[in-house]
């Protein structure tokens, strides 16, 4: 058998060729495999390739064979199928908390999980839509830092940012520190994804309450040496319920609100509060439901967006708050 100084690497390059160059629609003959190995400076004979492919198959690679005028080889089952990877690509693209450049890098890595030809399908997915993305490149690493703090039972410190308009020179939108650069120190307990954004749920010892922060607006995150506070607050804390009750994660008072809803909107209620929400028939065309929400402008906007198909019944202060906002908007016109 022909030899070269790279024979010990042959199996590794053979595996690389099979994974990158073959799939169900693109199989290779032994001669084609031999030629590709030669491109890496590895000489081999057809006979030894039979044994090498058998070794890869024994190792766990799904080596499939097809025959037309000759036998061709390709990799069949992989860890991920194309439809699964397309879902992941779309999730990455739709995630506001992942920057555009980081999205492209992640998708490139996903492409390596399939053959080069199948990977082209994932490349096309990148340009399906033009979604708004965060500009904070650091968020990708901030998430990892926050998980580390949770795992190590440590408090974190950070600066919290917001967008503002700068009219001092050339008019532009800038990011500025909240509360004149105050350093926030909190005990992180969970990360959740809502409305395509990442949020940190943490205990604020100074305010003695649970708060949430948008991760893409957190900067200069540092893990402190202090152990976390507020563990007792989270013993019975229901993160799923919290996420459902906080409309787009804006803060406010949590309370129960009674609603009258047209039957046709039952799907909207289920999407927002879950299928276990308790409803009571009000009439032939509507039902009553009581839900826990965070009172905020976003809650009132959600109600307004559903028009005449939903009505706030109680408590009175919530009804009054809704009317007050409607009048404030009406005055602008």
C-alpha cells in the first residue's frame, strides 16, 4: 500500500471529507474519496478505504451506500436534521438580544453540522427577514457571566443603560446610564426569554423585592464575592407565572384584573396566560376571566389593541387608570 508521512491522520481527514462533502443527495465513489484525500497530501489505495470506512462505521458514523454504475458512499443520519437546524437558524435570527454579527457567526457554526451542500440552505435562511437586532455585542458573553454568577451563588454589580436623544451637537440617539451612573448590585436567580429579549430576574436587597432587567441594557457586569440574598423569596417563585404576568417585562404593581372577553379571543387569552386559566361564561358570546398582571402602560396598550372585544371590569382603579390614559392620548388630537 502507498504510504506517506500523514497516514496516521488519514482517518481524521476521511471523517472530515465524509461529513463535509457527502449527504443523501451527494455521495462519493472510492476514487473520488481517494482524490480528495490526496488534496490533503494523504496517499491511499482503494482497498484500504474499505477498511477505513468500516472503522468509521464501527465508531458510530452512519456510512450509507448507494449503487448506480458504481458504489457510492455518504453519511446518513446526523445529530441534527436540516429542518431542526432551520428552526435554530430562525430562532437566532429572530432573537433581538443576539447582534447581527454574532448571529452570522452562530449560523456559520450550525452549517458545519451538515454537509457543505445542505449548509447552503441555512445560508439562504439568513436573508429571509430584516429584524431589529441589539447593538450590544457584549450580551453574548453577559449571559454566560450571569449564568456563572447564579451557579456560584454570587451577587453581581453592573450599570443599567437606557436610550436617550442627544441634541447637544449633531442630533442622534445615544445610550446613557440610568440614575446618573448608579452601580446596581443584585442577586441573580434566573434568566428568561420574553418578547424576543433576555431578562435577568434578581433580588434587590436594597429595595427588598424581586426585579427584572433587560440583559442587553446591562453593561460592565462583574461577579462580586458576596453570596446571594433573597433565596427565601425564590423558594416558591414561579418564573413561568411571573413571565406571563409581566407584559413585555415593564415594571409595575402586580394585581388581579377581571376581564370580559369575546369568545373569539379565547386563543389570545391562552397565548398570554396559559391553557389552565379559569374562565366563566358571561353570555352566549363572551366569558369572564380573572388574571394576575403587572399594571403598566404595556398592559393598557394590550387591552386597547384588542378593541371592543375585551373590557376591564375590576378593580375600579384599573378601569380608571385605563380611562385616564385614553383621555391623555385623546388630548393630543
